[in-house]
C-alpha cells in the first residue's frame, strides 16, 4: 500500500493535521456542550425546576468547559513547541493501520485463508447490544469508513424509561457504539457509560437513578437539535467519532415474539409476547419475532450506506433482540439482498439464556434464513472451544456443524473468542478474521468477473 506523503515546511514545527483538526473539533464541541448546559440552566431557573436538571446542566457545563480548556491549551503547546533536529515528514492523508497479524481463518475445506492489506473498505455493521461495539473497536484498525446500523426496539432500563417519558428513540445502543468509535480520550468514553447512583449524597432517592450519562447526553442533543438523528450526528461530532452510527428506522417500533412453552406434562402452548425486554424474561422457546408496525420505513441514509458498502456484516450480539430487529425492516432486508458486496453473518460464540438456548451455528443460520431470506448465506463462526466445558454458568458454546452435515450456507471458522471472557468475542481477533474472509471473498469475486 503506497502512502501519500507531503513534506511540511522546513522552518516550522511538525504538525499532524489530523491531530490539529481533532483538537479544534473537540474544542468547538466543548463550547457547544457548554452552550447546551447554559440553556438547560436557564430553563431550570425560569421554570423553578431544581434537582436533576440543574445537576445535569452543571455536569454538562463542566465537561464542555474542560474540553475547551484542555484542547486550546494543547493547541497552544503544539504551536510553541521548540523545533529540534531535522524536519519531520508526516503523512497528510491518514492511513489505516493494520494490527499484528493473527492466525487466518480456516475455510470449510480446511485450507488457510491468506491475509492481504486492503485500505479503508466501506463497512456496514448491523446489530446492537453489547456485541457490535466489540466488533467496531477491532474494525477501527482497518478503516475509518464504518457505518453502524442500530436497532431502535430496545425498551428496557434507562433507554426504555427515556423512550416512554421523553418520546425519543432508545439511546442505549447508540451510546455504546458511539463510545466504541470515538477518538476522544478514555475519560470521555468512561463518562458516556457512567450510571447515576440510586441515591444522592443526602440519602434521598435520586431522580437520575439508573440513567447513564450517555443516554441523557444523546437525549439532550436530540432536544436541542430538534431531531434524534441530528442529535446523534452532533454527539458523534463532539466525541470525534470515526464513522457513523445510524438508526435502522426513525419509527417507534415494538419487537414481538411468538414463544413456545412446555408444561410439566410435556404439553406445549404458544403465546405472543410484546416488548424486547419481555421476550427474554419469558424464558420460552422463540419461534418467530416480528415488529409492530410490521412495515416500518427504513432510515434513508441506511439504505444508501448498504448499497454503497464494500462489506456488510450482521452481528455479533443478541440474535433475536439486537440483530434481527434491523433485518425485519423490509427496505433494509431488500437492500442487503440487492447489494453486490460480500455479506457475512458473525455468529455468537456462546448461547444466550432465554433467547438461543442450545443453538448451534446451523440453528442460527436456519432462523436467519426464516426471518431474512437470502440476506446472509455466509457465516464466520468460532472454532476455538472445548465442547466438554462451558463458557459461563448459564451459557453453552455455539457448536459447529458435524463434518457430514449438509449445509445450505457457506462456513468460515477461526479463533475469535476472548479467553478472559469466553462468552464473547475478542475485538482484535474478530476483526482480523473478518478482514481475512473479506479478502478471500473479494478475490473470488474479482476472479469471476474477469
């Protein structure tokens, strides 16, 4: 891969233009955040509302002011740094940096997939929950052109409360993925995930109890900018996000599931359960999930991103409640099927209690075909597990198909498991294996079209 290098002037201190732009962007974002805080504080004083709103305003003001001071100070230090030694030549165009090489995945025939460099592919990742941020952290080493498409069906916890009380789309999954793609300091990422305590310093019930700061931040941005999507864009800009995080739809949808329950006598009963959080709590066998309304309109930018993508991936994450809701939006499903880019499902390494109990890779692919047709017929699955052990107390390994099993899908395997937390993926391993499979599929496509 060639680099576009432009020598800088020999009588000035070396300047990394990307770092300069980032500092300016964070300073401007901090000023915007401080302005939002001032508006909230004025609103609280005018309406004589105290407590939580004043606390939030002061917190936002402190963060915004801190961003302005820190980044302006750093800009001043960079500008006054003495010149020492010979001038340095730095790349003006930012290059994707590949992480240390990892073992390549095995193909179904047992051959090894060669890993080659390919700069900055346009990747669309579809999902939500805690699985997709793991993927996004790894993908940042390969490209800046990432579009994360996130479900809006979440109705539990802080997100569910804000959805019911404020009428906004649930911000929780957006917060997690924005944090994963952010170039801001580690403190800012930790700040987004900060959750307020149940009681304040006086032992009284806290009005912000259970809410994460990131959820309140995105909700406030949505209110200030006038729309949820604009609030997401501004939040991403303030936090120097590399890529985009988009909602699959702007409509308020409810995820419903048809569940099968087995009684003490062995008899089976079917029941429809409404609400994403209620489906997993019901502990029935999920037969089908669907949305209400069943024909929500896709967010237009999502369709555009899918049709322009070089690679489309779904997962990992909660199969029925995080990944599937996006694929149930008709236009998204149709756009994926119409795309000529490689399309890959990233299978979970472990089952999820109340959702995919006892599922194998083939079970996942069978349900995927049932719900999304031919959207994904290729899968990358983990092969690094001991079937005699379990990844955690309430989960089992998602097992590979038997060698003689007839598979209506294409299978790639590799070591993608986090050995410290074996029920989830390792960011670096997963991204490396994914990019290796992408290179093989891309090479195959080029060979066919010649």
